[in-house]
């Protein structure tokens, strides 16, 4: 069965996006079946929940047997205009007699922002396909990024025809092995590493890259240490020296994530496409170093696959700082 329709469902419990055949979502029974498969607990209290979609006036509309055809038609019209797969976005909201806003009501206001943001990312060349744009926007929303604000920034960039340059800090040469506690010293150390190890074409690019990646001095120092470890192993391989087993095991684990993770590959593409890193191999090593730094901080893992969640946040932050 071909999957030619996307059903995107939001609730207080999270967001789920599934690809289905258009013929399987022709009536409310079909829709409710997908909802209940996703959140079985709603079957017990379904009378306390409602489904909503957003119409062409950006107003929240109740989805029922009478309005379903309108929701499906709007999904097809939007798809024809954007060249994407038709997608029906639904908010599952708990009925509330009070006046307090629910998380789903807030999510509902972001639907239009998400669609527009995906188109802007593709138009401005931040991603190479509409699929990448949709995936990146979804991850941005999951990590708490203000989609409306980001959309406004991109619209301003598109209107002005370019990106504003970020101010550059003065730099000083530091020993490559040394990592400092202060934010500025940590950034300078990483700039030295990226430049001296050949990741970038010049020091100015290294400064810009470190500024855009952004983070605390602790995080930057961790990435710098992992870069040194990777460089040490590569040098030992060239000279025939034996690498310490714990170091080799850690490096192999990081490189494996950098090669297999979709988010890691997305970040590597950004580094290459934005001309921050000279070679694909350099991008892979840099992302692997970020993986290694993140493994040292399990307390901030945000998904079942911790490295994936943190890499997703890193890719999102890098994109935000590219604007």
C-alpha cells in the first residue's frame, strides 16, 4: 500500500506524524482509529476530548463528520501549492470548562508558522529538500524553539536578500592542548584547534563557526578535548603507534553515531553547505567530537537516544545562529 498522505497529531502527550494511504482517512472513524492507536488512554475518556484543524483563515475549527471533507480538501490544496505530500494536522484537546489555555491551543497557533518556516528554510537554501525542511521544523518545535519568531527572522532575511554578519571578537594564539575555564578563552582554544588541525580554511571561518555553535565554556572544552583525542588517534594510526583501547573505543563509538544518525548527518551537511568545514571527513570528525562531549553529560539527555536528542538540539542551535 502506498503512503500518499500525512497525518500529524498533537496532544499534551506529544506529537506523532505518520504516513498513510489517503483512502484510509476518508471518515471520522478512520481518523479516530489512528488517534486511539496512538493514545489508547483516550478511548476511556474520549467524550472529554475534541479534534481540531486549522482552516485557510488560520482559525481553529472543530473536526467532525461535517467538517472532515473541508479539512482534507485544505490539506490537498496546500500540498498542490507547496509541492509537498498532503498533510492533515490535528490538535487533540481536552475539553476544559475554564478559560485557561492548554498546551494544544498554543501548538495550534504554530501550525501556520511551521508550514511557512519549512518553505522559507528551503527557499533560502538552509536545507536541500522539503523533506529535510519538514523534519528540521518538527525538531525545532520539539526542542522549544519559538517558531513564530524564527519565521519572522527568516522572512526578514528573505526580504533583505542576505544574512547579517555577526561581530567578531579579537583572538589570541593559545597552545593547542590547553583548554581554559572562561567562555572567551574556551572559544579561542577551539578556534586554534579547528584552524591548526585543518578543519577550516582560515581562522576567521573558525571564529564564526565557534560563535554560531555557541555554548558554555564547559561544553566547548569538552568538544575541544574530543577533537584532540580524535586527532591523537589519527596521528597514531599514521605513525603505526598503538592507540589506548579506551580512547579508541570512545572514538569509534562517536564516529559510529556521526555516520548513522540522521540528525548527525543533517548537521554535517549544514557544516559543509555553509562552508564552515573544508571536507566531509572534517565535518564528520567535528560532529563526532560533539557526540563525545554530549556523552559526558547524561543529565541533559532529552530523548530515549540521548545522543540523538542532543545532536538535534545542536543542529537546531546551529541553524538559529546561522540566521
